[in-house]
């Protein structure tokens, strides 16, 4: 994910812009045979094309909307379950920052949690002896730099949830927590309570970051699927009606006669609009699948 182009394509890029690029690529491939000859002399392939676009788009839109409804049904809970979820989320937010009124905005909350983690990791140099191992250096040098870099990236995107989710995906939570536990075991016999307390707090901060990543990612993926369903319904009106209109028009022409030039233009427009739902689906699912791959395992395991 170091390549900026692939990162933009899979994660940070606006989905409608990505869908436009995918649509352009598909249109170029599909329309090359159509542009090779500017007169359509056989109507039978166009009938098959219109029929395929009608059936394919109806199936695609119905399937995506059905999946979205299944996800939505999981959110329909009883008042007691909702109260428990709200209380647990509030308790987590309070415990993560240990403040009277922690911020409710995801970006602000994560900014403060990252700053807290960065300060704890940086303070380890005060308590650790001069002879540090590779894992010590990993925690002291690399973790604060990662936290500072992620803080700069938070909230810079146009979409509120994606702008806080994407920067959090690259942290090796399990590795850092494992190194904290290794240091705690190595210095457990010492009487340096500040060191052990700092390591314990740093481990808790990393766990809280991972919990926040999982929590916001769940909300983000629901939002993405809802946005995809709504967009497909919008474009589905034209993506289905245009092939139907083309099919009806083609039935009025005898196969022995070449259609008027307007049929050529109508066919181009039908193909372009008919491919829009597929382009949208690919653009959104690329990001959802990439995010799902990053959160496939949770702390303390890593894949």
C-alpha cells in the first residue's frame, strides 16, 4: 500500500471519481468494436446487448440493495440493547482518554488518543537503560513517528469516516503490544514502577486505538454500503430504462434495413449508462474489500 496510486485507487480516492475512471476504461474496451464501423448493419447483437444490460442491472441492483437491507436489519435493536451499547461506548471513550468530557468527533478523539500514545512511547527513553534492544528502539523511535504521521493525515479527506479510517489501517497494533509485554516481563523484577506503569498505559492506548479502528470501520462500511445502494438506485432508473427503450426501438426496424444514425448514438448512450452500475459497484467494493482485509484479524493476533 506504499504506492500512492494504488492507495488512492483502493482507499483514499473519492469513490465517484474512481467509478468514473473505471467506467472510462470499460467504455473504451467495449466501444472499440462499435467505433470500428460507424454503421450498424445487424440489429440482432444489439437486441442481445440490451437484454443483457436489462437483466444484469436488475440483478445487480436488487442484490446490493438486499445485502444493504440485511445489514440494516442488524441495527434494529431493542431499547435495552441500545442503552447497553451507548453505555459501553461512553465508558470506552471515557477510559481511553481519562477526561471529564472526551471529544465526540472521531477525528478529535483519535487525535488526542494518538497524542497520548505518542507521549507515552516517547517517555520510555527516560525509564529504560541505555542498552536498548531492537524492540525497545521500535517502540521508542518508530511508534511516535507513526502516531505523528497519522495525526497529520486525520480528517484531511472529504468523507468524514474514511478520513479517520484510512490512516489507522497501517499500524502494527499486535506487534507493538507484544513488545510492550516483552519489556514488562524483562523489567518485572525491577522496582521501577514508572516504567511498568508507562508500558501498561502504552499497551492500553494501543488496544484502545485498535478498538477505535474496528468500531469506526464497522460504521464506515455500513455507510459505504448504504451510499452504494442509494447511488445504484439513482443510476438504475436510466441504466434499466435506456436499454428497454433501445430494445423497443430495435423491434420497429426490419432486420433487412440498416437503422438510422440516431440508433448508433442511442446505442452508445445505452452502453455507457448501462455500465455505470457496474463501475460504481467495483469502485465501492474495492475500498470495502481492502478495509476488510486490513481488519481481518484483531489484537493480539496478526496476519
